[in-house]
């Protein structure tokens, strides 16, 4: 996703609206459930005092496996962003870097007349991935004994509240009773 900076310079100080559909594959994202997905990016960009300000949001609809019951589930990711990009000048501009570290901060940069948001959006998407995908907040998951989906039916397993560290002692006790 590219922004031609001279077009923004013509309207310096004004925020120009953009809406784009970007396939996750074109961003270089290769995760399960993302192969056919498109990210909708809605943002405003402005050229102010030699910098490009970009603010907006992206959204993508995905499918994944519930962490508790393993059912396929649809979920949505949305991320708000506000960033400032500065032009990279001199020899560093030829390196094609997207960020420059300075005193504990990263500064987002662009080289030439085109600001390419592809790498920024890729990193933002990857950072927004949930640690767990749940089909619903109160998902009861699978029974560890018989594997039944507890959301659909009750399992018939006998639940014992035995501390797993004491199971060996219980086995010894049972063995002693048999003798």
C-alpha cells in the first residue's frame, strides 16, 4: 500500500482520506486461516512540516481454531493507529530501512517520494494476533478424560479431585489393599 507524498504536499496540512483493501498474502503473512483474507485499511494522511502523519484503522475477518474445544470459529481483528513518518535523507535513504532507532525510540521513515505502508501493516497485524482464540468466552473445552466437547454434551467421566502429585501414593495404597 503506497502513498505518493508529492500529492500530499500539494494539500499541505489537510488530511486526505484513503480506503484500501489489502490481501494478507500481499503483506507476506502466511498464517493458518489467513490465506484468502483481506485487510480493510481506512486512514487519513497529511503532509505537515516535512513529515507525513497517518491515522486510521485496519480490520480483518479471520477463522481459527478455538484454543479450548478445537472448533473452527470466525473472529475479527481491528487496530487503531496514528503514526508519523519522516523522510530519510542521504546515504541511509539508499538502504531502504523503515525505522531508525534514536535514544530509545524508533522513528518511522520513508525514502523517496513514495511512503509504502506494507511493512508497517504487516508488523501491526502480526503484533495484534491473539494469544488464544475462543469460540465464546464461556467455552468449556474438551474433557481431558474422554475428549467429549463439553459445550455440546456432558461427559460421563468420573471427576476425581486428586492432586496429580499424589497419584503415585494412591496407586501404592490400591496395590496394598489388593494384597
